[in-house]
C-alpha cells in the first residue's frame, strides 16, 4: 500500500463514523457564533465523515484533501443524503486562499502527514482563512507515540513508513515545544497530550480505537474578534 488515495480505493479503510470530539467542536461553534450557516473547514477531510456530519447540521462546509478517491466518496455520500459541500483537491500546503472566511476548522488524524516546514506553512494558511475570533481543532502525533521511529527518518522526527497499510506515508511527531512553536501566533485554548500505553494489541479488523497512539489535541483561536459571540 502507498499513500491515502490508494488506501481509500478500498472502502473498508474509509472511516464513516464521526469522532465525538468533532461533533462537540461543531456544537461549540454553534454556541459561539449566531450566523447561520456556519462556514466550516474540514481540513484533510479524507472520506468526509466530518464534512457530512457538519453538512447534516446545516452548515456550509469546505473540504480539502489530496485524495480524489476520498473526495469522490464524500460527494457520493452527500448526494445520497441530498446535501452539498464545496471541495478542493491539493497538497496540504496548497489550501486555497479564503481570507478570514471560516468560523472554525478542524483537522483530524491528518496534519502530521508532512515535514515540519510544510506543516508550518500549512498552519499559517489555515490561520489566514479563519476569522479573527474563530477556532481550529486538530490532533497531532506525539513523540511519545509507540509508532514513532517506524520507517525512514527523513528529518528529525519525520518518518516515512516502509511497510504496512501506511507504507510511503509521512508522519511527523511533535513534542510540546514544537506544538507551542507551531501555534505561536494563535491563542491556545486547550492543549492536552493523551498518553496511550498498549497492554495488548491485536487488530483483527477493529480499527475504531479512539486513541490508537499518544497524540496531542489542540484547540486554538485566531486572536481578535470580528463576529458577535453568543453567550454560553
Ligand atoms: C487518516 S486520514 C483522516 C481523514 C479524515 N480527517 C478523518 O478523520 O476521517 C488522513 C488524510 O490526510 C490526507 N493527507 C495526508 N497527507 C496529505 C497532504 N500532504 N496533503 C493533503 N492531504 C493529505 C489523506 O489523503 C487522508 O485523507
């Protein structure tokens, strides 16, 4: 196997159930902002489980990913449901410019798939596209993850896996200092590291483990405020 587009050739590898944290984040945005529909960025949307979930709540979603197969799958699911969303295909560093457009964005299990230089460029572009006072939620692999070290290290803490389902896929692992540096010009609302220790692990086709690796979760706000915030 190599690269996500090929992985998504097999539908069994496309996750369809949204993460509860993303649903909670969408609800958080709904409480924060009174405009409707909310403009939401699903960054590196994959097979679109969160794009679909946000569209089902009536929001205007922009999904971005480099996998045509993932986006095609999402479009077909949306069509079946009578829903719509906007999409663009490209490398994460090529997010189209939509200055201060989104109320919020999220990127789940994906933003670490690049070199640190490219991830920095990417986060800067995401920030540019989110309104001042808008929010971004993501998770990132931690240097404490037991998957760290698998594959060929092409720069400090960036590995290209050489075997398994993700052979050919790049993974960067973050320590706290690097996360703080990455979100240096955001206001960090929430930063936590979920430490995961395996006592026993056999997959047997069960890939719905909510915490497969030690990861960071970051909720950050673009400093400033242009939208009327609702009271909690
Ligand atoms: C594990 S999947 C997660 C998909 C989705 N966020 C979800 O939660 O279901 C990782 C996604 O990142 C995308 N991806 C990885 N590297 C990328 C890159 N450099 N540019 C654009 N998309 C990338 C893949 O195509 C894939 O859809």
